[in-house]
C-alpha cells in the first residue's frame, strides 16, 4: 500500500516539475506589470543588480514566495494586477522591510456584502470558519488564505463539469497542502504533525477512500444551507461509522453527492436512478428504480394470483 503511495508521490513530483517548466514559458501571457513581478516570483531563481557590490547577482527564491503563473492565469483573479492586492512599493527591489508588516487582504474585504457574489455565501462561510478547530487554535493566524491560494483559486465543486473524482482531489489537496507539508504546518504550531496514514489506519483501503471521499466529508457536519461546509470539527466528532456512508441513508448524499444531485434534479432520470448510472456509487447507498418497479410488479402479480385463486374457489363451490 505504501509503495503505491510512493509511486503516486514521485509521479506528482514530476508533474509539478514539468508544470514549473511550462510556467516559465507562459509568463509572456501575463500583463506587463505582472510580468515584472513574475520575473522574480515566477521562478526558482531571480537576478537583480546589487547596488553595493555594483554587480548583477543571482539568488534562490524562497519556495513559498513562488507564484505558479499558469495556475494564476486559470484562477478567478487572473485579471488582477499584483499591485491590486499588494502595495505598489513592491515595484522596487530590495522590497522595503516595513512591507512585511502590511496586512494582507482577506476574501471578505472584497467579497463581503457584495450582491454579485451573494450565492457564494461568503458571510456564512466566515461564521463557519470562525467556529472551526483551526480558528479556535490559531485565531487570526488561520485566515481563508491558509486553504485558498488567492493566486490560483477557482471553484471546483460548484463547476457543473467537475467529476466527483476531480472535486475530491482538488478539495483534499487544500487540506493536504498543510497536513502533508511539515514546513507549512509548523508555521502554525510546534506540535509534532500527526501522521495521517496512521491516524486513519482504522479505515480499510485508505487510498481508495481518500480518492473517493473528501476530508470534509468526515470532518464537518452535514448542512443543507451551505454548499461547502467550512466548520472543521474537533477530531472526536469526526465520522467514524462505516454505516454513515455505506447505507441507503448515506451522509454522502447531503455532502459530496449533492452536487451531482443538484445537477440531475432538473433532468428526468430521478435521483436514485441517476446515482446508479453515475460514477458516484457506494455499496448499499443506492436503490435502482428498475428493481423497485420489478419488485412492485412481482408483488402486484402475487396479489392478482391470490385474487384469481380465491375467485376460482368461490366459483367451484357454487
Ligand atoms: C528582483 C526580484 C523581485 C521583484 C522584481 C519582485 N520581488 Fe517580491 N520578493 C523578492 C524576494 C527575493 C522576496 C523575498 C523577501 C525579500 O527578500 O524581501 C520577495 C518578497 C515578496 C513578498 C513577501 C514579503 C513578505 O515577506 O511578506 C511579496 C508580497 C512580494 N515580494 C510581492 C512582489 C510584487 C507584488 C512584485 C511586483 C510589483 C514583486 N514582489 C517584485 C524578489 C522580487
Ligand atoms: C486577489 C488578491 C491578490 C493578487 C491579485 C495577488 N496576490 Fe499575492 N497575496 C495575496 C494575499 C492575500 C497573500 C497572503 C497569503 C497568506 O496570508 O498566506 C499573498 C501573498 C503573496 C506572496 C507571499 C507572501 C507570503 O506571506 O506568503 C507573494 C510573493 C505574492 N503574494 C506575490 C504576488 C504576485 C507576484 C502577484 C501577481 C502575479 C500577486 N501576489 C497577486 C493576495 C493577492
Ligand atoms: C482584492 C479584492 C479581492 C480579494 C481579496 C478576493 N477577491 Fe475574489 N474576486 C474579486 C473580484 C473583483 C472578482 C471578479 C473577477 C472577474 O470577474 O474577473 C473575484 C472573483 C472571485 C470568484 C469568482 C466569482 C464568479 O462567480 O465569477 C470567486 C469564487 C472568488 N473571487 C473567491 C474569492 C476567495 C475565496 C477569496 C479569498 C481567498 C477572494 N475571492 C479574495 C476580488 C477579490
Ligand atoms: C480549512 C480549509 C479552508 C478554509 C480555512 C477556508 N476554506 Fe473556503 N473552501 C475550502 C474547500 C475545501 C472548498 C471547496 C473548494 C471547491 O471545491 O470549489 C472551499 C470553497 C469555498 C468557496 C466556494 C463555495 C462555493 O459555493 O462554490 C468559497 C466562496 C470559500 N470557500 C470562501 C472561504 C472564505 C471566505 C474563507 C475564510 C473566511 C474560507 N473559504 C476559508 C476550504 C477552506
Ligand atoms: C472516513 C472518514 C474520514 C476521512 C475521509 C478523513 N478523516 Fe481525518 N479523522 C477521522 C476520524 C474518525 C478521526 C479521529 C481518529 C481518532 O480518534 O483516532 C480523524 C482524525 C484526523 C486528524 C487528527 C489526528 C490526530 O491524531 O490529532 C486530522 C488532522 C485529520 N483527521 C485530518 C484529515 C485529513 C487532512 C483528511 C483528508 C485527507 C481526513 N482527515 C480524512 C475520519 C476521517
Ligand atoms: C495551513 C495549515 C492547515 C490547513 C490548510 C488545514 N489544517 Fe487542519 N490543522 C492544522 C494544524 C496546525 C492543526 C493542529 C491544531 C492544534 O494543534 O490544535 C490542525 C488540526 C486539524 C484537525 C484535528 C483537530 C483536533 O481536534 O485535534 C483536523 C480534523 C483537521 N485539522 C482537519 C483539516 C481539514 C479537513 C482541512 C482541509 C479542509 C485542514 N485541516 C486544513 C493545520 C492545517
Ligand atoms: C465518508 C464516507 C465513508 C465512510 C465513513 C466509510 N466509507 Fe468505505 N467507501 C466510501 C466510498 C465513497 C467508497 C468508494 C466506493 C467505490 O466507488 O468503489 C468506499 C469503499 C469502500 C470499500 C471498497 C469497496 C470496493 O468496491 O472495493 C470498502 C471495503 C469499504 N469502503 C469499507 C469501509 C469500512 C469498513 C468503513 C468503516 C471503518 C468505511 N468503509 C467507511 C465511503 C465511506
């Protein structure tokens, strides 16, 4: 099982590398002012003129300050210039030291109270985040940007074209970007990072589960009012029961599968049947409408049989 995981990690590693190579070519697509920033922040290395030694110098970029320019052009904020969110003083290098102290924008600074984005329910999401384990532990240090990269974020679950697998992978990546990354994790805390593989070893076939369900399926309450619940509960309250998912009344219907359900409600196939025809299949969680009809016909047939039998008996007696 672990071997497979290593293969997957190696594969992902090469994907990231090839992405970075494409990223360097793709900077031409950025606006001129963004290209200026991306010259340094889009690469692993940057060059500048050192005015003290009066020489050109080449240095390594801090990996956490590298912006993936391909992802940037695909994200919802692609039309933005860097300076829309960062001070224009960043134009000079070395950056002025006091810029480090500058507060960064939060999602609500722009999206709060804006009718255009009301359907995303930013305010409700903020309340849920405020009540999550992370906020309780780390306060303002744990903002929206810990999970959402403003430089690349684009909605996945909401996108009608997303397959369940894509939703699972994208959403889990938001948690794993930290829970599987010691240096990001330890910005927040000195505690040893729990090893996910061992804390979840009660779950059989872990890899399969992590490919088919999201972390938030088990770690947030079921809610009807919000598309993606943001209230991460303490670990004691996480879903532990197999039957919560593997049953006709699966919680997945109110969570992961609600997206497909929403998409299909307008079609005429009907919920259970669409689930059955769909990839979204969990043992025991489905009912097939044809099986239902057949069993109804059989039941009806049995009643008619009995009725004929009684009728014949009455006729014979006469
Ligand atoms: C000549 C290369 C170079 C250019 C051009 C450049 N930066 Fe930087 N930037 C850096 C380096 C190196 C750092 C790492 C911290 C430092 O050395 O100040 C950095 C750090 C940053 C940080 C993090 C500051 C912190 O510590 O919190 C931000 C934000 C930033 N740059 C934004 C920008 C923006 C926006 C632009 C374009 C307007 C830009 N940079 C242009 C090299 C550059
Ligand atoms: C929609 C707003 C937005 C835009 C546009 C934007 N940024 Fe950022 N950027 C942020 C926020 C918010 C953070 C802080 C993230 C955090 O707290 O971890 C950030 C962080 C950074 C950092 C790392 C600093 C750190 O503390 O981790 C760098 C470097 C950076 N941005 C560079 C850029 C560059 C270069 C561009 C343009 C190509 C750009 N940003 C465009 C909002 C934006
Ligand atoms: C500096 C202001 C600013 C910040 C900060 C910001 N946004 Fe945006 N966002 C915008 C604007 C403006 C648009 C519209 C862009 C366009 O139409 O090209 C947008 C677009 C979006 C969209 C697409 C909306 C649609 O239906 O087209 C989503 C989703 C979104 N933002 C989410 C977020 C999230 C999540 C955060 C925080 C992690 C965030 N934004 C932070 C200004 C901001
Ligand atoms: C612990 C991680 C985490 C934090 C913190 C977080 N989010 Fe999210 N958020 C997610 C995940 C996962 C999704 C699902 C992404 C997808 O599939 O589109 C999401 C989706 C969203 C969406 C899209 C919902 C929709 O209906 O399409 C918005 C808007 C959003 N978050 C806003 C916020 C705001 C605002 C904050 C801060 C107050 C925040 N998020 C903090 C993990 C997080
Ligand atoms: C099938 C349900 C399920 C899924 C899916 C799941 N978890 Fe968990 N998780 C649990 C349960 C139950 C516990 C509590 C385990 C215990 O009490 O030992 C837990 C514990 C944890 C803990 C606390 C570990 C500790 O020892 O402090 C973290 C962190 C965590 N999960 C993160 C994640 C992340 C990240 C994902 C997605 C990659 C995920 N979980 C997916 C059910 C799940
Ligand atoms: C930026 C880092 C970061 C991200 C992103 C993140 N977490 Fe965490 N998470 C932490 C840290 C640090 C802790 C330890 C909290 C503590 O020490 O009390 C934690 C704790 C937890 C716990 C255990 C809570 C408990 O009761 O002990 C769970 C469950 C959890 N996270 C789930 C998630 C899920 C699900 C996501 C994605 C939606 C996510 N986390 C995203 C850093 C992160
Ligand atoms: C959060 C929901 C959830 C929970 C909780 C959960 N499962 Fe699953 N399980 C799934 C999904 C989704 C699949 C993938 C079904 C598929 O497409 O093959 C799956 C697959 C499986 C499979 C593999 C079936 C196959 O086709 O190979 C087994 C075995 C299994 N689960 C057993 C368990 C057991 C035992 C527990 C409790 C310890 C459990 N599951 C808890 C959602 C869940």
